[in-house]
């Protein structure tokens, strides 16, 4: 049987036609009609007034921090349980990073830790963080409303790292009906090859603040002053998305609802198959939110059980991966302060495993995954 990958893109639709249009017209670099079209259509899809196409999701976060004024010597708070790209841009800016432990309900940053620390600093008269980067881990939105309220009261910008959560929403509360990435100062998305949609690489920054969008766009184009001459008013970055990548992004965006439906159906089939199976619990699924279910990642009873399942899947040529190693366990951030201590993030990371979640995963392939997981859990040790 063929290998079953963890999460690969499904191309098709208008992708070939749009890419061919780029080749035929010679519009292949960052100046081209598909870039502005992708920005316009993406902004409409996530219901945000402004969008800036970027070379990567990491570049989008970097631009977001720069646009909100993060400078050397500042402090940025970041979710502890996340891919390292959520934190690295703060270091690019010369800022220090303080990590925020997870909550067990969503695996995202614990909002109470954020609110309590902001209140404590306000009472002491201590310096506030320059920004808070809140990650939508594995596609599930965080409990962001209390964070937004507490941060706004103290003038702290909140940046959503929604790289894994395109299409996710909140169902209840003050931000009910809103799209992931659209409720904060700036939202950032990734279009890497394994994301909900892909442009082969690339990212997007969205915001309701026109001045922030203008600032981010200026920084993304080497701070070039408009006009024929090559004049630049500051040191900046080559962070613009190419027309070729944007063309693929437009074609993928046209199929977003189809992809979300498939991912959610895959998740529901896994839930049904694993219901009642001892030794594991299904991923977070809070009724106040609707996840994009980018990766289906159950939690196993112990790290040893997780590894037994992972090795059984690998022996069957099925790709599965542990979730991100918490940043406080990574050498670049081992000395960082951790609000809450990082104990929840460490526990989750030691026991969670992401299973094949490609939109093209067939029922037969999924049943093979289920069979291997079930056998591994029920096998005598």
C-alpha cells in the first residue's frame, strides 16, 4: 500500500490556468495582477478591510511586529506551545520573548495568565509588553476576547498567528461570527505547502487599520518611495509575495470552503472511529468555536503510549508527528520567562500526535490509519 502522508496539498481547480496566465504574460515577480487580486479576495474572505501579501507567514508576523512599533529592548509575549516561527520575529526586532503556558481546554495560550499578568503589572506600574502574539494552535481559535479587552485597556497590540486556522471562527461571545485572524490589531496567515490552502509558500497580513497596512506594505518592499527612481527612506525587507505564488493562492482560495468541509469531515470520522477507545482522547473541540481542523491531533494517555502508536504507524508507512515542542524547551528560548511555568504545554506536547489530515485523504486510507492506531492501543505491552 502507498505511503500515507501527514498533510499534503491538493492542487487543481484553476491553478494551472492561472499559473499559465502568469507565464504567458511574463508577470512572475512581486509586481503582478494576481498579488493585488489575492490580497483583495483574501481580505474579503476573512472579513478584514486590508490585506498585505507576504513571502511567508513568518514574514507576516515580522511585519506585524514592526508595524506596531516593536523595537530593540521591548518584550513580546508569545504562546509557548507553537511552531518556533511564532516567536522568532520578535527576536528579529531585537525584543525579548516571554512565553505563555497553554490552557488544557484548547491547547492555546491561557487567557487568564495574560489577563492576570497585565493587571499585576498595571498595579505595580511595570512596563507592559510591546505586543502579544496569540496562536490558533492546529486550527482551533483561542479564548481571545478577554485577552483583547485587557490588552486594549493598556494599549498593547495583539497579533493573531492564524497560520493554521484559516476558516476557523468563534460561535459565541463578543467576537461571535468573526473569522480567525480578523479580531485583533493584526492577523497573520501562512500558505506553506501543508496549510489549509497553499501558494507553495507565502503568507498574508490582515488588519482593520489602514495605516498599519500601509506601513507593513512599505516595509515589505524595501521601503521604496513611490516613483521611478530607486529611492528608499529606511532599511527594510524583500517580503512581497510573487505573482506566481499569488496565482496559486487565488486558485486555492476559490476552493477553501471545499477544503474546510473535507477537513471537518475527516475529523468527524476520526472522532467516531476513536470514540470510547481507551488510552486516547480526541482533540479540543469547544462549542464556542469552530476549528479549521488543520491537523487532527489526539492526546494519548502517556508519552510512552503516544510513541508506541507513532512507531506502529511508521511501520505501516503512515506519517504521524508529535505536535510542536514547547518553546521553553528549545535552546533559543530556554532562558525565556514562562507565564504559568510551561507545565501544561509540556504535558500536551509529550502526549499529542498529529494524524494524516490531507484534504485528499481517502476513506480507505483513513480506515487504515484508524486500524493501526486501534491495534497499537489494544496490543499487549
